[in-house]
């Protein structure tokens, strides 16, 4: 696997900014070199082949029950609170 060197700005320990990073909201940043992996074309193709397209119908089924349960619990609590208020006022 090939790697690539990239320059990133990280917060400075002594809070003294160094060019080209500068400072943001009073926090000084210093340049740091990091080594990142570079994917080959075959690795990218393999990762894309493993990706599954998003299924909106399945996601809707997955989230429908929890949302319906949450609304049901809210309505039940509202009904109990209303009854509690009626009993408390009498």
C-alpha cells in the first residue's frame, strides 16, 4: 500500500502559532506531517463493490416502530396527566 504525506494543523502545546497554520479563537496551531494510506484503483473498486445501496423502504420500516412507540408513550402520558389533573381538581 502506498502512503502520502499530508500537512495538518494541530493545536500547539505552548499556544504559539506557527505559519502557515496561524491561530483560531486564541488557540495557536502548528503544522504537523502525517502519513496517510493511499488506496489503489483495485482497492477502491473492491470497497465500492462491497457497498450496499440505501434501501429507503427498509429504513422506513426500521424507524416506523420506534417512532410510533414514542408517539404512543407520549399520548398515554398525556392522557394520564389529564386524568391526574381532573382527579386533583375535584
